[in-house]
C-alpha cells in the first residue's frame, strides 16, 4: 500500500435539487466524498429520494467511515464486505444501510480510477459492447395527451430509441387510472414517435392495479406494441406476476426496489421478470450492481440501470451498462436540470441516440463542490 492511496476522509452530504423531469419536484440524495492522502477525491451517491432518508443515510455513512479511513482505497471489495458486516443487525442486505453502502462504494470506485488513471469501465473489465442505445425516461405530467405525445416525439427526434413513461406521477396526466385514456396515450405516443421507437410503460405507486386489471392492460398494451410494462403489480407479488406472465406475452419489468443481488436472484427465480431494474445508488453500489447484473446475464434476462437521479448515478450507470452483458440500453432524463447538467463538468449524454463512452479516470466527471454545498439540506 502506498501512502497516497490511504483513505483520509469520508464526508456525507445530504442534498436536494429540483428535477424538471419529475414535474419540478424537489428530490433528495445523499452524496459522499471520499478523499485520500495523495489528494485524489471520489464521489458517490445514495439514491434516497426523500430528505429524511438522505439524512439517515448520512448518519450511516458517518458510522461506516472509521471502518475505511486509514486503509487503502484500492481494497473496494474488502470495504464493501466490512460495511455489510458492520450493518448486520440493522440492514444486512436491505434498507438505508444498502443505500449508504452504495454511496461509499461508488465513491471508492471513482477514487480508485482517479488514483490509477483508469476508467471505472476499464476497472470493471472494459466494455462488452460498442454501442449502447439510449431512451428517454420521463413522467407523464400534462393534462393533454396530445401535448405529451408531442413532447415525447420531440425527445425521440434527437435519435433516442424510445421513451419510458412513468404513470401515476405528480401533475395532471392521470395515467394508469382509466383504460380508455391509457390506450389513447399509448396509441398517440407511438404514432407521434413513428416506427422503430419503443414505448415502455412504468406504473407508479399510486396506480394500484389488481391482477385482472394488470392482465387486461397488459394484453391491450401488447396488442399495441408496448415494449415492456414496468411494476404493474408493484415490486413484490410473485403470484400476481405468475398469473400476469401466464396471460400475456408482454415483457415484464421490475426489480429496482431490490436492495442487493440476493433479492435480484429471488425475483429471477420466480421466472416472471424479463427486465430487472437496478439502481447503483441503492443496490449496494457498483459492486452490488455488477453482481446482480451478472446474475441476470446467467438467467438470460435483461438488466437495466434505474438512472433517474444525479449525474453521479448516471456516470456509474453509464460505466456499468457498457461493462455488463445483461444491460441493453440506458435511460436518460430528456430534460436535464442542475443535478444532471451543472453538478459535473461533463454531463452524461448521447450522440444520435447512442450513449457516449465514459472518458477520463474514475467515473469520468469532476464535481462542482460549490454547487454541492449550496444544495445541502
Ligand atoms: Mg420504474
């Protein structure tokens, strides 16, 4: 171990930011800054969403810090296991502890890359694909279906390969509550986007479909060519998903609310999930995401980064999606706010619908620290 690679500081910074792709709501995350003796700095993020969860993650990050400070930034695997071991009573494999582990783990990967002058993508084994298609990920928020269809088509005109639309979200869209309106939405969006573009429908927690309703919508959406249906029965309904799978050929997506690879294995074992959502800011970091995505690849299922947070989770998702065979595309918020555009020197973006390759050491981005501290909650 060289002196330069010794971890000297771990700082948790709960922040909130305005999210234009979520009806301008304020969302919250817990950022983590890890520094080492040689002066390099790595950044990570817990995708906590709510301010109370950001503050709770910050407390846990502070409790993990003494486990790591004074040892080598190179030993990511060792630190990952020691954090999991430390949280044995309050969160082995679940909850806010997984988010805190995620934030430190992402920061350590970034830091290790910066120390070695290597991309996280290369530390993960390098890209397994030359191109990674991007789609828009957004929420339906407007009262007019025509206006939403026009907006979505304007995003996919930039080359994005399709759009995933959140139903049951803030705003006046009223999607996921009325069958006729939902079908009108699907038909108008697909017509507006034109051929060759995919539409994914992502149900929100307010939608509360039962199994017969999910089956009927799935069948109607399948007839209209919807590419996948996400969380139509929430995150934990194996029997309901088995019934849905038996009644419809639509691709079923869920998994982003799992906490770790073990949870992902459990849903894979049900045989009811085709696209497994994974959030690096929640599923125990880059280390946890890679483990879970490798399980998806073994099961011949698609893994998909839940990339709806700041540029730090976006950079981690970009590296992982290029590195993991199970990942087939990357979701990008089509309209960037400060957390995606201004937080970093080089926002994660696409060129004619294909995600740019990461550049530069670590996660390939430098953080605007002044902005971070001005967003602190
Ligand atoms: Mg989702």
